[in-house]
C-alpha cells in the first residue's frame, strides 16, 4: 500500500510516468423489440425484455497527472491479452519513456509469466525491462485510481444497452475522447501519513526494548 501511495505522491516525470491499469467485464445486451421514439413530454421507451449477446472485456490505462486515459475493448481477458496490453503500453502509448510504473492488482494474469507465455524470451524481457509493477494489496483495489474511471464509465457510457463489440468500441472511444478533452482526472488526497493514521490497525505493532 505504501509503495503505491508513495508513487502517487511523486511529481510528474515524463521519463518514468505512473500508469494505473485494470480491466472490467462488460455484458452485451440487445433489444428484443424496437424502442419507441421520444415524443413531446415523453422520453424514449424501451421494453423490459432484452437479449443477452455475450460478454467482452475492457482494459483501462489511466495517467492521473496528465488527465489522460485510454480504453481497449477485447473479446476476453486471458493472460495473452494482458501481455499484449503491456507490449502496447511500452511500444504504442509510451515509446519514449525510460521506465513505466504500472499500478495494478494481484489478478493471476497480471504477472511477468504472462509475457513469457505469450512472447519469446527476448521480447518478454525487453518489455519487462521497461516496466515496474506496483501491486495493490489484497482487498485493496480501491487504491488503483483506474477504478474511479471505470465507475464514471459505467455511469456515463455503459448505462444503456449495447448489443455488440463494435458498437461498444465506438461508444467507449467517444467517451474516452470527451474525458480527455475535458481533462477529467482524480484529485488523490490519501497519503502515506493518512494510511499510517487511519489504517493503523493494519500495521504490525512494534515494541521498542
């Protein structure tokens, strides 16, 4: 926890940016009947019945100090998908950075082993040399600022029926562009000192002789 909080307190460094990363599932839902269009004094109406169209996954990258986020919609979230996201992070999103500090949780696919499973050893090592993982503690995913972005995404974009992955990508991209244009970010105030005071029960008790 303190490792993550300490990095959040660091000033912005373009050579070693901090990027929060996570993923969330998304259910695809279609209509069984054509919605009725809105009329004066009456909003558009949807039938309560719907059709399940399967599920997919949304990976999220969030750089709070630059008010920037990027979302990537995939069909699933296997270890290979995580490895491809890390390759995309270092080569596509931050090719000029010396080291990327990635905040993420302890999901079993979030590991260096995923890169060796996906790429040849030389490529896996090349990517890992550019990344330093900072894991949130167990039951401490709230420490990852990308969770705030996923919450906003759920309320502002995913609060309607989206029937297929192509439409989802379109909607998510539009939301991402608007948030980046508005420079929306997280004003993080919880510090290491706050943790030591408010979460003192989580610390071992030291007895001085």
